[in-house]
C-alpha cells in the first residue's frame, strides 16, 4: 500500500492482496496448533510432577 | 481480512481458550485433590508444631539440657532431642529405629538453622525460641546424612550429623531407655 494513501476508517475495508480462502484455512488450524503445543508442554510438566510425587515423594515415607 | 472471517476466527479462538481454561481447571483440581487425599489417608503434612522455648537457658535446664539430648524410648514412644547450634548438632549421631513412629525435636540457642535427612521427607527449619518437631517413620535402614540446610554462618558447610536407622534387632534401649549409635 502506498505510504501517502490515507487509512480506511474501517480496517476491514482496507484492500490487501491476501487470498481470503487461504487465510480462512490457516486461521482454522491456528488455535488447534496452539492448543497442541501448549497441551504437550503442560502434559510433560504434569507427568514429571506425577512421577516425582508417586515414585519419589510417597516412597520416602510419612512426615508430619 | 473480511469482517465475517474475523468474527469466525475470534469465535474459534474464544472456544479454544474456554476449553483450555476448563482443562487447566480439571488439572489443578486433580492435583489439589491428590495432595489432600494423601494428607488425609497417609498422614503426610508439613510439620507445623508451634511451641515456645527459651533459647537463653536451653542448655542449662529443661528438655534440651545436655543429659536429655539424643534418642530415648519412654512408654514405647521414640523421641530424639537435638540441638542445632553454630556449627554442629548435639548429639552428632542420632540412632533411630526402622519401621517405627519417631518424634524428632530440634531447638536452636543462636541463629536460624534448617535440617533435612537425606532420602526421606524430613525437612524443617529450626528457629531460636521455638521447638521444631517432625513426626516420621523410616522405611529403610542405614546411615543417613543430616546437614544444616539454612545458611547459619561461616562454618555452615561443616554443620552436619549422622542418622543411624537401626533394625529392631539393633535398636536396643539401655536401662534408662536411651539409645546411642552403634559402633561400626
């Protein structure tokens, strides 16, 4: 877009060269990808915590 | 981007975020439930004894006078009294039984110390003016190390004691009910 051209009042009315169908396809899978990435990271963390709690902390005996 | 596509995308993101929040809620609830369950069924809790003691007269009279230190069996109850001071534990070796409930009582006459017994969940601070008490049961026998884990001065790294966890055959109280470390 030329620099000296004024911006449209509504950003949705701005013209760009992006293919709407391709954009829609990408946006459909972006939340799924983010959820998979964050889910894998949290799952690893929780599995590590559970392993230490069940196989290290509990066998070490009672304390109070 | 068209306005319609933008709205559809926002809706999808909101749906994912709500699902994520629900999943995290389930995880947090499950973790807390597990901690509460083991605390109630296996009696695993942070040591939380609050008991005052005068640090100025600790070694002169009362429970932590020199003749009362170490392990004693009275009425079938095993209690070990230990003083943590710059830069040693008194006594330096503590004999305790395996597979029997024991009460560990610590006091400090000078600064804040901390103890842990390696390979067990025994871990507490020893604050002057208070008796730190830990109730536990040793599941394995052998020689364990008990270092000071709270920086207490220049000799902190030299401050440690031995804990000898003895089997029922080795853990023999004398006539006064006292048990000292076995010579090995």
